[in-house]
């Protein structure tokens, strides 16, 4: 990025949109929807579905809205279909995953540029967005390469976990109606989020949320767990064994020396989950959420079966809490998880 202050006068909207299009998409929009159908041999219904799955619905059938890269992308997905490697459900899920992830990623990255430009040049939000409009296209190729690198590393890590967890399971019979994956699943929830953020401006709120999310991701990753998603003022995480789950939970609840301490409460359980759409589902996910709601600030709660698994470790101390009635789950006796005193 250059050191020049962004121009005060914004370019004309149409001109800016045209320049951004060409720079980011790699070429002009020269194809209509009919051109895509003819050029790929795919049905019109599938081509329209493809764009809808990406989150980019087709409008203006006679308009030249598509590029040569769009045509090539459709040809590639069409090849997978012709070779029988993807059925209809898999096609939809695969393309939707790309659209959903890319939409969130692009927004996240653009907002990072907007914040940077606002801080660096002391711009208001609108001026920072106009400056980003001028500058982001020049970073598109770098961001694309970084995305592919990160995706390949994440895919390799996931396949490695599959090989470790399921490599010796061939021929094993699954239990009917049992969710397939054994995981530690937990939540970390900011204490009194509404009260703490009342009155904050956009910059202060952004910094508060980013501080929480960045620290949560760092703690979970360093402990060996994985962030599933952030949900407003909470983060959902999983781990492949109960001890790693405990380390994630205790790390999240521990005080942290930052300029603005953000106390959290944490709950986790060892159970079974279904993994779909980049998320996890099942009764144990709901149980972990409810247990988190019962926790005091800067503390970790688990359910009795999870506590029994951790009881044999000299690293942890466990204290049963007062039984509580939880709507939809009945009576729960949460157990507080501490680090064992070693002095």
C-alpha cells in the first residue's frame, strides 16, 4: 500500500464499479446467461441454480453479466457431474459451501481494509470505504493466493485427522441412530456482553469483539482444539479428546493480561456430534450450551460423565455444584473444573 493520503473526491460510481469488476474478475463481463448454457452444455436450470447456490442470483437474462472465468468455472463443475463424481445433493452442498464461505471471507477482509484505512488516515467510515474501493482491487491476486494456500493447509490437516481417527475403523459396525463423531464440544460466552458494550462507538465495539475472538481462537488453537464458529458474543469449539477439551476450556476462562479484560464463562461436554455445513449438531451441543449458561464468570462447568473422565487426571480438580433444573433437559448437576493445586 502506498503512503499517499486517499483522494478526497470519490470517483463516479459507474466508473469505479467498472474498474473494480475488471481488476477483481480478471476480465470484462461479456457473456449472457444463454451464452453460459451454450458454452457449457449444462441445463439452464443448473446454471441458474449454481449462481443461486453461490449466493449470486441471476437477474437480467439478456445482460452480459458473466466473464470467461465464470464460463470456465461452470465447465469444471460440469465435468465432475458428467464423470459421476458428485450427485445432485453433493453438487449443491459443495457450491453452497463455497458461496457461504467466500461471502463471509470477502466481507471480513474488506472490513479489515476499511478499519486500517480509517486508522491510518483518520478517515470517517464512508471515506474509508471509498478509499478501500480504490485500493482493494490491487490486492485481489495476493488475497486469492493466500486463500488457496490456507485452504490447502486446512484440507491437509483435516485429512490427517481423518486418517488418524478412522484409519483402523474399516469394517467396524456403527451403532444405529448414534451420532458418528466423538468430540469434546464447548462454548465460551462473554459475561454481560450487552452491558459491557452499551454506549461503545463502532470503533470501540469492533476492537472489543476482535479482541475476544482473536484471543479465543489463539487459546483454542494452541491447546489443540478447533473453533467451529463465533456466535455474536460466544465461540463454539471442538476437540478430539476430553483432555484437549479441558485445556481449551480452562485456557479460555483464565484471566488474560490485556488492556481490556473480557471475562468469559465456559462449559463443555464429551459426547457425540454430527458434523455438517461447517457446523456441529446434536443433543450434546445443546447440553454444552446450557451448561455454559450456568457457569460463573471466569469458570468452567462440565456434566458428570465428562467430570468422571477427567477425574483420573492429576492435572484437574472437580467440584460438584448444586443441581439445577434446565428447561428441556431436566435436572443437571454441573461440575466445576479447576486446575489442580500443585504447590
